[in-house]
C-alpha cells in the first residue's frame, strides 16, 4: 500500500513540468500603457475646440490661438493622478484640469497658419507617452 503514493509523486512532477509551460514574455510588445515612454496606442490628447483671440502687450495687439484639449484617462490602466508636459513648459497637474481638459495656447500667431505642440504624460517623475495637438489660427 505504501508504493501507491510513491507512484503518484513522479506522475505529479511530470504533470507540473509539462502543464505549466509559459510562453516567453515579449517585453517589446508591452506598449499599451500611456505612462510608458514607448506607448503605442490611441491618442492620449485630442483637440476639443480651437479659437483665436487677441491680446495686447505694450499697446500692440497680437493674435493668440487657444486649443481646448481632452486627456483620455479612459486609456489609463487605473485611475491615478498625473501631470502634463506641454513640450517643456511648466507641468500641469491633473488636479487643476476640470473634466481632464486643459488649455494650450500659442502666442503671436498668423491667421491661416497651423501650430502644433507635443504633450506628454508624467507620473512618478517619469515622462510617459504623448502625442501632438494642432490647430489653425482663424
């Protein structure tokens, strides 16, 4: 009777070895998290609206292009706070963006000209994915 448990042990080892085979992890293919620098998914930032307004400096009137931009937090793996980098401008905290929308401005623009800016996510001190947003001055 004692030989039966000894027969099952090698059988369990064989099942464990062959039944738990895993494929290699393709690290290069892990690019769907917007907080990763090599993010390769849908645009994180999209333009909701554009408008052109005037502003005055030292009595001289200039044109300003205003973009309203949506941050698509639905692509985040979970709800979290984040920062947005406007191509080197001061970082904008998610807590200061109602409805995950921010304003992007271009100063001293020319009518009919298209302007673009690269936006990136920041989280944990690391720059993640991003994309360009563009608008044409009216």
